[in-house]
């Protein structure tokens, strides 16, 4: 009997192209602010069964995250943001698995306004993307040539690392400000005057518009419109994406806050300067429109080590072609010192992606992609509220169309079924896929775990609770299925 079970398990793993996992997402409505209803985050299996859901009083600003301790991190849109345009947020909540609000904090004041994404860190802290308000006077003093909005403001970018304190407070334990890393060739009297193309590690303050009088919320000072942030714990580096400048960036997180404000220190020795940038070398004077590879991109993140493409970056290029988006995987020119090679006078490589998926999907706002352990990629088409999974051969093997024209899904993320491991709460012995039922899939998963293939051990698979997943557990779950 056991040989038959192993055989069926092998056949199942060969034929099931979609990665068996739990997909997390937060459907939301567009517009500014939040509140006035009930909003939800869902964790579903491949059959679209809801494993778990959380309710929220405010709409999502971006995507939620599931921590290893089974808590949910949820960035949301506050009712009265201090700066407002597409992607505005303002609040970050943490919920228990049971749905209780553990922590809630707002970054929405006269200086900072959170927007779009957050990134939970392994130490329990949270990276937050924020607009940092600068007056026209401050901008002109830094060499800005013109302000493009009637507010006479320029919203720069800041990244704040929050340490949750109590139930509604936080310490800012690390911070990075793009205002500390500017260059310009307009005003020779300003301290940051220089040759832009000689300094790809710095941001030209005169590149792009400083906001506009159009868009959701009316007049705004949104300069770079950073829309996604990711963290690599092995490198201790941060990646983020700027929609307005069509670039992605990497900075050093190993710095102190003081070092992050300068040009020296940290593992890189470069302080808070850009270690890498890609997508639009025209922004630093080392290319033209022909080298412009990104257009309104979102959702940059590293492919985890051990996954196909591990160490590469994956991102969602919203306007790859007319009415068509694409997912890019790029191989960065990282060297043995964890720095990024660039030739004098040339832009950062590569010349193009090593893998691409496009065709049949397009979204102007948000969107994203995540590589899965089996090499598939989960893609989110935001304004169509569509999530789908493709193989490396570009075959669609799973999809979930939320089916509501008034709803968008910023990004979804799929976690392995054993992601929460021993920390998974309220599990039922035998229910390995956490769908509330015990069936043939649970049998196959447990058979694989007993053989040491396919999946890491899950506490739900230890039927006899002896601390090991063995043939005895397979026999017990089989008997349970037959008896039911």
C-alpha cells in the first residue's frame, strides 16, 4: 500500500504544475483616504478555499504580509492624509491570527506621510515608505530649478524603520532620506553642485516633475512616487521602485542613521548613496530614451536564495508596450563584495531581463510579481483584480479573478503550505493544506514528508504526535480518510 501511495504522490507532484501554497491578498477600492466600511484580507489555497480572513476598518494602501509568528501586517489608508495622491496610506496595523488588533500606528503628519508599501523585517521592525514634505524655498536652496504644483511643495522620499512599541507607538530606529543624496548642475552656489553623469550614486534633484496639479487628491508635490520596498537579509540591503522616474534602486541598510545621511560607512562603505539603479540611465546622464527599459514599474523584490533565479530581482513593468504589462527578472552585476559593478561613463547593467512574461494583461496602477520555490511566478494585475501563476515556460497554471470592476488587488503573495511551521495556530491534525477538511491532498503531502521529499515537515502532519513524520502517520491518515 505504501508503495502505491508514494507512486501516486510522485505522479501528483509531476502533474501539478501550480505551486501548492497559500495566497494572501487584500482587495480594496480606489480613491483617497479610508474608512467607512469593512475591508478584508484573505489567505486562500489553490482551490480558492479561504484558509483565514481578517477584517479591517480601513482600505488597503498596498499588500499585506504574513509573519512567521502568524501575525498579519496591513498597511492602510487613513481618513485624512496630510499629503494625498494615488497610493496614499498613512497607517500600519498588526493583527493576530485570531483577528485581534495587536498594534496600530500612523505615519501621517506635517512632515511625513506613508504611502504604498511597507516591509516587515526579521527582527520585528517594519520599513515604511513615506513622502517627506519640502517647501519650495528648501527645494530651490538645494538646486531645484522649478516647482510644478500650486502647493509650492516638493515631496521627497524617506524610508523609516519603525520598532513597534506597545499597542500604538513606535520608535524610529533607522532612517534614510533622499534629500541627503542629491546632485544638480543648475545652481553653482548650492553645496550639491556637480556633474550629474559622474555621480550615478546620487539623485539629480532636477530630474522629473516636482508633483502636479492633477491626479487623485488634486495638487500634489509627489516627485518620485516610490511604490514598493523590499529587504534582503543576507545582503542587508533595501530595494525600492520609483514609478515617476522609471527606476529601481538598492541602498545599504547596514549603516547607522548618521552614516545613511552621508556617503561613507556601512558594509558597502558608501553610506546611504545608491549602490545600484536600473531602468532609466537617462536620469543620471548615462543614456537616452533608447536605454529607457522601464515605464511606471512596481513591485521590485529579490528572488530568495535556493529558488530558481535566486539572488536576481523581479519586478512588474506596467507599461511594457501599448496596453501591455510585463514581468522582468534581471541579474544584477553584483560582485564578491556585494557591490554592483559599473564601468566609467556607462550605465548600470544588465542590458535587459534574463526572463520575461508578457501578453494579455495590463494595469496602470500597482501590480507585482513574486518567484515561487518551484520556479513559477505569481503575478498580480492590480486594476483587474487578477492574480495568476506562470511557469518559466510562460504557461498559466493557476489564476484567481476576483471578478469585481470596482475592486483592485495591489499585489498578492503565495506562501508555502508549511510556511508557518510549528508556529501555525489552531491547526487540525491531518489538515496539512489548512483548508478545513482532511482528504487525498493531505494524504499525498504527508506521504511526501515521510519520504523527505517535496515539503518540509508540518506539525499538522504528525498524526501520532511523536515528533516525526513517518509511514505510521501516513497509515493513520489513510485510515482516517477511509473511516470518514
